[in-house]
């Protein structure tokens, strides 16, 4: 009888003799090395389409494009989407339009830069992002870069490597900071240094949370286009970004996370973003961010969602708002109690009250030193306490304004408000000061009409209550101060 050998894939029947010739005689015919079993494969290079929404970015757009063109891993295509612009953004970007060929590590890379001027766009940045998405829809990844963000030369390569290493990642953001080296003296330099400290603390917090990023910011983030498509399908959207949210990037990050993907911050990819150099502009930006976050946090607030106040991406937002409430209350209460005690000759200084500021300075210093490119301004800002404390009060004002707008159901166009503030118009940023002065005046008047016994009772209750809250707050700062940073730099 003739024995047959069957190949299950090809269903070929081979005679015994031929089978022995192919496999060898004896036991050795069943022994294979790893090299014998390896199947040659062709690794396909992923494609990256970069989208740069640009609104009045004439001062920075060339630096942004040059940053993309000097990457160790070029995007395959770059689309600059100019919208609602009144300056020379289009003209300056157009000078770099066309095909660019570079050689990196002996390998030739080619990219093409396209510049589109959409004129007046109702959906502003959201409309520009969605337009760009349609242009790069066939790419594996979409790289979103703001018109004032300059990537480190290896940022794209690092973002792609991290994204391709784990198919569970739906989007990944670069570590971003603000440059304060050439800032004018005075308020601009102070504000930029404060923003550097703010972003460094935010980045380090995300890095130490398993690199889970609550917000894939528009500054510099890489998205898996298949994840964007799933978001559109799951939420019945025509586009990945929607215009009915003040924080389109936060909402998209939440949606990606809800689909089972992870949203990450890169461990190493970096970018430098444009900071706000005036109180007006900073107020416009931060109030828009905070208002949009509150809008997402509040259950059922957005008409097209069920409200997810305890979504993993929003827990950090709740913690941030709670922290700002505690920071505001402890500062205001301490000041009022000191003044009240002095007014009736009952104030006694205790060195214990120096502990919280000392811990705060130590924590601020650690944050400053955690910055990869920290400079003497960052260290001085943290070590002298006063600048950091002043910037904290500015941030408290932003949170108060955002909550006031939200609770009053004010549906103003915060995008337009930010643009107006950046042009140097409006006085809304001073409203917290006016309200604070009025509240203090009312409190002072109420205090003066209280009998001395009532004043003493208020102090007797107020100081212990403030002490308990301050102890808890100080312990929280100590925990962050001694927490290991695992080699991460912000």
C-alpha cells in the first residue's frame, strides 16, 4: 500500500518516497530550527498625515512647519488648514508648500506640504481639524499640531514608535511646555513661567498615573485613524471633532477611552507650545478650558450625551476643581481670621503656620527641577513663593469665572471670547478682582457690626476648622513631594 502525506493547506498528496526526500529520513525529519520555521514577512511602513489648524499664526507658522520638516521621521503629508485669519498666515505658510525630500540615517524620505485657506469658517478650529481629517483619512495615523507648536526633532518618530508598539493606544500626546527664555521682562515673563510650572505639574501627574492622559491636547497628539472612525460610528457623528463642546480635544479623548482604547502621554516625545503673554489672553484661554471641562463633568449637561461625571478621564478634572476650591478657601479663611483676630487684639503668631508654605515651596521646587529644560527663572519662581502664590490666585480667578459662567447658564462663544482677549480687547479678566473686593468689603462691614462675643466665637470655631483642613492639605502636598518620579521629566 502506498502511504500518502497530506498538506492541510494545499491538500497535496505526495508518495512516500517523495515525502522522505523532502523531510529527510529517520527521526531528524521531524526536527526543525527556528530559522526553518520563520516565514519571511514584509513590514509595511505606517503612514502619517499631519494636520495643522492655523488661526492668525503668522508669527509662528514657519517655525512650526520647519519643525515638521526637520523630523527624523517625516510625516507623509502635511496639511495646513488656515481659517478665520486676518494676518499673513497663508502667505507665510505657502512659502514652504510643495514636495520636500530629506535623507535621514541614509534613508530618503519624501513629504508634501499643502496649504489651504478656508476663509471664514463657522466651526473655527474644529472645522479646520475635521477638514484636515478628510484629507488624511486613508492614513494610519493623524498627527494634530497647533499652529504655534514646534515639535522636537524626534517627536514624530517617538510618538509613532509608542503608538505602533501597542494596538490598544487610540491616541498619544507629546509632553509640552512653554518657552520663557526670550520673553519680555515683567508680566509676560511671569505669566510664561507660571504656565511652564502649571504644565509641568499637569504632565508629571499624568506620567505618574500610568501615563494615562485625560486630554489628548491639540498642541501635539497622534491619533489612530481607525479609533477616530470608531468614535464617529459609535456616537453617530459626521466628524471626529464636534463643535458643540468648548473642549473638543477633551471630549474626543473621552470618547476614545470609552471605546476601550487607552489615551496616553508620551514618555519622551516633546513639543514647545505658544504661551499667553497677557492677563487677558491667559484668562480667555483658561476660562474656555475650565468651562468646557465643567460642561463635560456635569451629568447630562450636553444634550447629545448621557453625562459621564465619573468617567476615568474626568476624575482628574473633579480632583483639580476640588483642589482649587480648597486652595481658595484656605487662603481666604486664613486672611480673614488673621485680620479678625488683629481687630480685637486676639492674634498670636505660631511657627506651625510656616510649615504649609515651606512644604509648598519644596513641592514647587521639585516641580521646577522635574522640567527637562528648567532654567533659573523656573527655580526662582518656585523658591521665592510669592510669584507662585500670585499665579495661583490668577488660576483661582479663572476657575471662579468659569463656574460663574456655567452656573449662570451663560452660553457665550468662549472661542470668540478667547480670540477677543488675545487681540487685547475686553475687561472680563478683571471681574474676579472686582467681585473679590466687593465681597471683602461686605465681610468687613458684617464683622464690625458683630458683638465682641460673637467675633470671639467665630475665631474659636474658625481657627481649629482651618487647622484641620490645612493639615490635610499639607499631608497631600507631602505625599506628592516624596512620591517617586521613576525617571520621568516634565
